[in-house]
C-alpha cells in the first residue's frame, strides 16, 4: 500500500520534474520548452558566450540521453562535431548552470579519481525529459530505471547539500567479479 502511494506521488516528478508550475500544468511540455529555450539555451549562449549553440544543444541532448551513465567526452565531441576541450567546456557550463551534476567515482587515489569518467545526472527530470525521453507514463518508459536512479541522486543532493562535492559512485561490477574469481 505504501509503495503504491509513493509511486503515485513520485511518478509525476519522474516525468515532469520538480518545478511546481510545470507539475501542476495541463501542458508541462509547453511550460518546460519556454524555460529550456529562455534560461538554458539563450542564457548560456549570452552569459558564457557559447560559440557553437548547435553543438551546445547536441551536448545537452547527449547528456540527457545518458543520465546515470559515464560521460564519454570524446564520444560526445565526435557526435557534436567539436573538440574534446569544447565538449568538456560545454559540460562544465551545464554543470555551472545547475542543469546537470557530474559525480566522480570513488577510487583509491586522487589522480585516478580526476582522470576517471564521471557519471552525469540531471537536477530536474522535466528538463531532461523535454530534451530526451518525452512525458509518457513512467510505467511505459524504457528508461524508468535511469529516472529512478536520477531521482535518488536529486533527493540525496537536496538533503546533504553541504557535502555535494563529496558524493561519489562506486562501481561494484569489477569488485564482485574479482571476488567471485578468487
């Protein structure tokens, strides 16, 4: 029973995000498209002097298609037709604008941590879904696992904000494989 209640309460946020005017709207896509165009694309282009707005938009699309997955800057750069440095710069702009958050892996040693690929998470599901995924019911979505992981991340960020930069992920696949083989 409690699970059903939580699902009913969380499902709209998984699809539409957390902006009240969006969640309560009859047309969340319309509300969000204005928000994304005005505050993300145009504001970033003006504030950060984005030279290639089409490539910036492509990086945003690629990030939204990869929530909870590792960022492959060189792959993204190739698909957007830009250099690795420009792709990295655009990702940093998205992070600085509080659109996405990069989470580094928990590894032994600061150097390895800095050179390892981070995972990407969106701060708002609605923005992510507008760019990639749409607004269909959570039960019908092929990306519901990624959305749930992203939701858990958002809740952690909200509740332990002062420690935000200390959030790390641990990749257990290799550890389990090594343990089973021994």
